[in-house]
C-alpha cells in the first residue's frame, strides 16, 4: 500500500498538481471536496459567519499520521509522490524549476518557464497537538520522530513548526513536521535526465527569508510562529496583543520560549531555503551539461513581484496588453487561468497586514481599465495581525475590483468561498480565451529579478 505522507492540501502537492495541470492546459482544484463535504459547506455558508468560525475548526478531518508510521518513512516515498503528480505530463521540457515553494508564485514561474517544479520541502501532519498552548508539550510530540527520520534519511533536515496563531485551531489537534532536502536525491537526478531537454536549464528559487529557531538537534530545528505581521521575537517573547488573543481563544499558556535550546537565525520554515540543495543542483548541472540560474530574494514578496512582472513580460513579447489582474491569497490560486487568459497574477502570502501593505504597494503596476479579481481568504480565525476588510478596500481604493473569495459579510470565515471561489474566474477565462504562449528563460528571469532588487535598494 502506498502511504500518502503529505496531505493533498499541503503546499507542495498543491503546487505540483497546479503545474502539472497547467502544462496540460487543464484546471486544477486546490481542495478536492467530495459531494457530501461540498453540500455541508454550502449549508454552513448560508448561516452567519460565526457559525462557520465555531464549527469548521471542530469538524475538520485531520487525516493525521501516527508517529510510528512517520518514523519508518523513506524520503524517496515523499519525492516519488510529487513526481507522480507529473505522470501524465510528457517531456522533454526546456526548463525545470526547483527550490522554495511560494504557492501560486512558484506555479506561475514554473509554467512561464515551460516545465515542472520540484520542491525542496515536504510537510506532514501528525496526530495530537497542544490544546492549551504549551510549547514544550508540542515539541515533545514529534521531537524523537524528527530525529529518527533525519538519522535514517541522509541529506534531509527537519523543522517542527508550531504556529499557535495562524494555525491556531489546527495545532490544538495536530502537529506539523516539515522535511527539507539538503542534497539532490537520486530520484530527482533520474527525473531531470529523462525529462529535461539537452542543454536545458534548471532555475533555482532561493528564499533568503530568516526566522528565529531553536536548534534542537544536528539536523533538527523548532520554529514558533510563521510569516505574517507578528515577528519571531514577538512570538517568543510575547506581547499584550498575543496574550489578549490567547485569552480570547481559550489558550492558557502563551509563553512559547522553548528554553534549554540555542536560538539561531535559520531559513524560515516555509519561505526560506536550506543550504546544500542549491550547491548540489549547480554541481549536477555542470556535470550533466545543463544551464543553471539561481534567483535569490530575502523578502519573499519580491518573488511575488517577479511572477507578476514575468507574465507582463510574456505579454509584451507577444505584443499585447494584459487582460487584467488576479490577486490570489495563499492556497487560493489558479495558475491555468493565467496561462489561458493573459491576466497578471499577484499572489499574496496570507491574509495579514503585511500582505495588505504589499498589495497596496503593487497597485500602481496594475493596468487601468481592465478587470481586477481579488480572492479574500477564509481562515476561520481572527488573528491579531488579520487584515480587515477595510484594509483590503484601502489597498485597492483606486480600483474597481471583483470579489471571487470570501464575502464581506462572512470574512474571514466563509465556508461557501472554499467551494465556489474559482468558478467566477474560470468562467471569465473561458469566455476570454487568449492563451499565453511566450516562454521565459533563466536569463530573462534573472534580469527581471535584478531590476526588482535594484528598485528595492533604491527605495530602502
């Protein structure tokens, strides 16, 4: 029996499925609900949002794995599962993208380059969480499992990721263990040899985002918190707004300092790249005769800006104007709609203040007089750094926008949006078919990235 160590709703599987679908000209669903679940979400969505906000976190099926099962995994099983997502996609391809999995941004970049994406990170959801917010108890849930997995799988490191705010209702019942590659596995090497064109290229997306982490083993770290508008220091040291949030949510322990372990500045769990894999890929390319391009940004939002400008560049090469803009958030993105319509994609990391500020900074690059679709995200929790509806309105104040996500009356707990957000977008794209055919290269992407870096430095 093949074990699905990664949930299909995890970040890497959503990206690889989206890229595989895009390469075939098909649409992809991030969340694959059965008929019963869709019906129940439709019913819940008919009630005021407080119903979904209370019910969804308690009714969510975790699909969590036992520690005993995870301890026996081979990293090859996780890798093969992602390669299997491309089983129906036939090469050879001009390029393959590797590195950090930045949701919709990575999917758009990979498709613009005309080939698959091979992730560095794999995340698993394990049984049991911390109901009261006790960080030590959460750490001990998978600490031994993490050490065993990395000892048995050379070339892999682990991150126990505890975000009691952005993942608040999840980590009460489950715990998250992320594995990252430190070397280029043989399965990836074989896949590249079979599917990358002779003299093709590998584009490596290197995320330089940093976060405070506890060094708990030779190849093991523990991270509290995650990207948003709450810093790593605030997560660890605490604050009035965190204590108020914990009181509101019934979390009795808000001291998340995992004492007894050294605190380091490490690559952020989701948006940072671990050292080792890039060097291994570069060496592989030199040996096999492939071209290699590394795109590096410390600020993950710069990757989002790059994907936006890349699609704009594709349209310029084709001699046409953008059809409009789609503002995507977290798991709500549709890479195929971009390919089939000529809309410009702007992917946002999450529904927090920092993402709203980034959106506001990008509006000046939006084409005038064209449709603007925005997909507000439903997370079913009121975090201290949640961007309010008024903030989104302010960010887009100069534009008329079409809401394809959570309804204003139900934000951020709209059950209906989970099943319906994609429909207005795909419907519009099917009525305005204008496929993007120009292909990008590592050289063009590097030039766009360099321009973005220079702009950021001049504005600093």
